[in-house]
């Protein structure tokens, strides 16, 4: 029922936020706020979300991820399954590593 969000880090002019844990209904308000802050701080620059540590994605959080326009990096198997289950797998980018690892 809980998610963990780390502070945004900027690497190579890309703001990257690490998200982990369960992205369920209870996590949606915090996820929305985190994404909004990261986008505002990026000042129009690209924002990526490292979702390698996400263990569950519910429908509401999936909608937030899609609507954000942020690039997802290193998606966990659970993130990939959620995107496929909801029929939006084509929106999942193929970037496998986070900007922090580059």
C-alpha cells in the first residue's frame, strides 16, 4: 500500500525521480504531486521516472504515469505487466537503464 519516492536528481540535463514500492490507489496523490514538482523543477526539460523498484501498478497510477508524459526507465516486470494488462504496452519506452547509470 505504500510507495517510496526519492528526490529528483538531475543527470545530463534530465531530471530523474526514483519511484519504488506499490503504486496503488493510496499512492496516487503522492505520485501526482511528485510528478508535478519534478516537471515544474525541470522547467520544461525532460523528466524521467526510474520505476525499476515498483512492485505493483494499479489503474489510477498507471493513468498518472501515462498522462505525465515522463519517460519511464528500467521498468520492473510488474510495470511491464501492468502496461500490457491495461492494453497500453506500446506506450512503454524501451530504455532499460536509468540516467544515473549512464
